[in-house]
C-alpha cells in the first residue's frame, strides 16, 4: 500500500513536538523547507522524522521531489536506532512504495 502524496502546511504541532528546543516560527520552517540550502531541509526533515507524532502527514510539508530525496538520503542514526530504523522502513514502504522487510509488522498465526 502506498500513501498518496498530499502537500500540507507546517502546523503548530510540528513546532510543539519537533522543534520544542528552538525558538522557531511556522514562517521559519516554511522558509527552511523552501530554501535552496539542503542543510536546512535536512535539519527540518530529521527533526520531524525523529520526533513527529504524525510523521507521514508532517513530512508532506516538503515538496514531493525534495521529500523523496530526503527519505532516500536519510541515514538512521545509532541513537534510538531500533525505533528510527522501523520508522524509516515504514516511511520508505508507505511513501516510496519500496518493498522493505518489516518483520515486526508481519501477521503471525
């Protein structure tokens, strides 16, 4: 199953859950994701990817091409590796349609 891409806008939940330690505004986030600076985009992507309560929806603040490039180039860190690796495989499967092994979600009889 692939989730259809649908562009969204940054929202207050993203600030609350992903950028709580920064004094950023929604306008700042919007500027970062529309910037030509890949470092700013990666910063926003990684904060959302690691901390969002609604990761699939919140990642769609990026344009489709940028989002897919950011997903493909993401390297799962050692910190919180088990959780983030599972999240990464789920995102790759649902947004990119990649066939990934997710034994944790496999039906068992």
